[in-house]
């Protein structure tokens, strides 16, 4: 199932997407997060002593806020991690930051000039963060894979049965889709949003002071579903573990099927 028109679309990309469609929430958010976790783990495990990568890390002032805290969790929870991997990366980042501080201290002009305009020393930037860059590639690749499989009726049915996309990833997918796939995605999304609006309205009605009806589990979850629909999905726990890394998405491996209670209802 390799797409010759796009060399980035490997068989594994399609298998990953089929697996992600069986999980709850936005399939692109899930795949991007898995890529981020794998990228950071590999960076810490394999590249703490790689000078060119370390220079890029220093230039970016380390990870952005989101990926810095994700990296900390990976270091604490994943296998084969040691504090020294992160310390090695940040040792030179701190050194680079101190050089900027010392220049600001030694400058004759008002020190605030060194921290104004352009790249502010020591403030991580999402445009330079290495994990953000990996994330942008993962978004583009997985949306391309999704649009490719939506050319097939069977996969459209899988998509309809899944939780679909968050609104930001829907917008990106529609921008890249041909007219037919775009119409399919928009029509499907409108039906999901109509159901979400109904669940929100029912929750409000049943929680009104003069109502004695009990909201359903799906209605109680509606506000949280609205949050991830509009902003993308956030996970508290790591998605990739050692066993996952070894077995997931190998051709022939079916993956786990984890369905959330609200699946198919938003
Ligand atoms: Zn998403
Ligand atoms: Zn980042």
C-alpha cells in the first residue's frame, strides 16, 4: 500500500492510522503525540552526545514548554533513560544562555535592549524546538495518509465509526483534500458537531434547577469532548511504552483496540 506519489507514506504509516482510528479521540492528535514521544525518547537515548544536535538544541533554548515537560515525563517513566541524558542537553543550553546574560550585563546600553526584539535569549521557541519540528512533519504525513485511505469506501466506514478529527486537524485535512474527500470530511464532521451540540444542550437542560432528569454519561462528557474538539487532544499519561514500541505497527500486527465510552457519540 505504498504511495509512490508521496515517498513519506510507508506501509507502517497506513497501519498506524488504521490502529489510531480504533482508539478514542482525534486519530491525528494520537499519532502526532506518539511520534513526539518516540522522537524525544530516541533523542535522549541516542543523541545526548551528538554535537550538531546539541547545537540545535542550544540555539532553540531547549524544548518548548509543552515538549520540555513531556521530555521530563519520558525521562522519569520510560526505560533506559538517565538523568545525565537531559543534563547533557541542558548543560550547554545553560552555558549558551549565560553567555547572553553576561553580554547583557556587560553592555553599556540599557540591559532590556538585549531582551527586546527578535529572538529573546533563553526563551524557547516553538519554531525552533526540535520536537515541534518533528510534530509538524508528523501532522503533514498522517494527514496525507488519512486522505489517501479515505479514497477507499471501507476506510471511510472505519473513519465514520471512529471519533474523527479535532477541529484544527479537520481544517488542515480539508485544506489538503480533493473536492470529494473534502465534502466527505465536512459532512461527517457536521454530523458529529450536531450530536455534540445536542449532548451539551441536554446536559444544560437536565442540570437546570427545575429538572429532575439525570444526564447520561455521554452528556456529562460533552463539555470535555467540546474542549478536545476545539483545541486538540491532551493526554496526561504517556502513550508509548516499551512493549508498544517493540510491537505496534509492524505489518501483520493488529494493535490493541481501546474504545472509550463516548466513542461514536460525539
Ligand atoms: Zn487532532
Ligand atoms: Zn516543542
